[in-house]
C-alpha cells in the first residue's frame, strides 16, 4: 500500500511522538506493576495522644506509612501502649529493650523503613513511631521488600519528639494512643470568621459617614455656593484622609513583604512582645473612637464635665472614662492572651483598630484600587505558595503560626477556634487579607457619599 507524498511526511513526523507516548505508557505500566500490593495504604494524619503517669497530656501529629496496619478513626477502639525507645535507637537490628506490647520509638536513618517495621514487630511491638530528622513530617513510602506479615501501624513524628519524650520518660511512665480521626471538610467556625470579616468590611465602609459630626453637616448644608461646598469638602478630606497613589500602593506591598521577612527571620519572644504592645495601643485608640463616635452623636447637646490633665490638657470626663475602660480591656487581653478564650478580645481589638486605621486612607480612583487589589492577590500567592521553593517553608504560614515563639501566633489577625475539628486549632485571616478590600470598598462608598452630598446641597441651594 502506498501513501501520497504529503501523507508520508505527516506519518513520518508523527512516528517519533507516537513512540515516546507508547514508551511512557510502558514505563508507567512497569512502575505500577512493580509496586507491592502491600504498599497501597492511604496516608492518614495520625493523632498521637500522650499520657504521663496516667494523666492525659498533649498530642502529636504524624503521618502513617503506605504499608502496615491502618489506624482506626475512633480512639476508644485502640489501647494505650507504653512508649519504649529501641536499642539501638535506629531500630535496624534486634532491640535489647523490651518492646513486647509497646509503641516502639526509633530514629530515621541507617536502614529503610520496612526493615525498622520488621525489627519492631519481631520484638513484639504493637506500633512503631519513626522520629524524623527534621521538624516537618513526611510520608513513609516503601523502600524495601514489603511482605504481608507487617501488621503493625508505622507513623512518622517530628524531630522534637525525641528530646521531649527522653526527658519525660527519664522518671515517668509514658503511654501513647494512636488513631486517625476524620477531619470535617468545612468547619462551622469558617462561617463565623467569614461573617466577622464581612461585618468589618461593611462597618468600615459606613463608619466614615456615620462619624461625620453635626457641624460638618451644617457647613455643607449652609454653603452659599457649589464652589464653596466643594472647597470645604476637599479641605475636610485633606485633614481627615490620606490619598493613596499607584506608587503608594506598590510601596505598601513592598514594605509589607519586607516586614514579613523580618518577622520570618527575627521572630522571637521579645519581638512578639513588641508587636503585642503595638497591637494593644492601636486597639485602644480604635476602641475609644468606636465607642465615642456614637455616644457624641447621641449626646450632642448634653452637658459634659471636663477635667484638666497635665501634658494632655482639658478632656471630657466621659472620654477619659472610656479611655480607661479601653486600656483595662487591652491589658486584660494581653495578660490572658494565651488562654483559650483570648480570641474574643483579640478580635474585638483587631476589628476596632482596622476600622479606625481605614478612616485615614482613601483611594482617589478605580485605577489605584485595581493596582492595590492585584498586588495584594500576588502578595498572598507568593508568600504562601511560592515562598517554600525559596525558604523551604511557607513564610506567611510560619509567621502566622508563631515561628520561634513557642507556638504563640502574632496578634495581627482575626481567629476563631475550630468547633467540630477533632484536631482543634484556629481558623485565621490576617489583617492584610482584609485591608486592601476594605480600602477599595471604602473608596467606592466614599465616592457615592460625596456625590450624594453634592446633589443634596445643590437641591437645597436651588430650592
């Protein structure tokens, strides 16, 4: 059979491509066929609960191996096992320590994971915990000859487990319980976090109009001409807001990135203490403004007692009382910021601070708003998902979780505890994720307000 010249060229051009495709399928088939049928376990996020002298303590997070037994989802289906370190510690040969009925602990290295599992099981261990050589945990793949005889669960745990358990087991009895609870796809706390964020956005967009004093409204209504009305409005805006330009938006994102890197590299307990103090100062100022604005609007004509203070001068008694209340609230939160209920006070201070700060910023046009939102989008993408390629871990996640601070997170975020997640923890959103959208919405709302005022003033003057 013969082909026309054009067809022969097309057939000959597609032959190399077809050969490569067929070769790739063949390699995939060989690789898939060579994988042991006993190495197909789904990887589970394991919870390792610790009991010290019969008292329940903290828990560890680990990852199960792709071989061996799987962990049950409920903790009442597994017994507590005494923790025993293998001897030798690498777990590559028969242990001189008695492993029967225990959860054996061995360090990573010197032999493959399958060998460690076989040695631990032959010694009578009911489970094997492999301590990683770094703090991050990784999936344990099959690196040796896996046989169906491995019937114990194998879990990898972080590097810090070795030192912590060594100190505890020196004079106390430690027991471990291993299971893999199922995490919900969506925790209900996400709804509360979303509602809190949207409520902050909505409140901040309306607060500038809500906070306008009666004197400002009178000046607007009693203006004798459109020009004087516009001039008075511009003067007020110049005094009360700062216009953000395109260069300012770019500079804002650059400075935010620099500050994030400083937190990543130099985060420590004292640095976190400085951030906490600054957060409290901003929260006190914001809360004072949030409380005083509706009070002064409601009691414009009420008599107010004043008191003269050194340096500050004359202040109203009401304002001073509100300020002292805000200070006491912020100090109480700072003292109890590690308590389980501290997220309530943190969110209140954070929301008040955001609303107050955003009254000072204004975007002059939609171009600046678009630039700021786009930069904020790429800022989040880079520091969450791309930064691990450069810094070996997500910079933003590391800072949010409180790197080098003993697990205490920075206060510049909104957080809500997970309510139905067996792992606990918090769902969080940083102030930076809210700020850019808040400023853009505030800009649009302010434009509408200004246009409405001018139309209203023009109607009064013409009427």
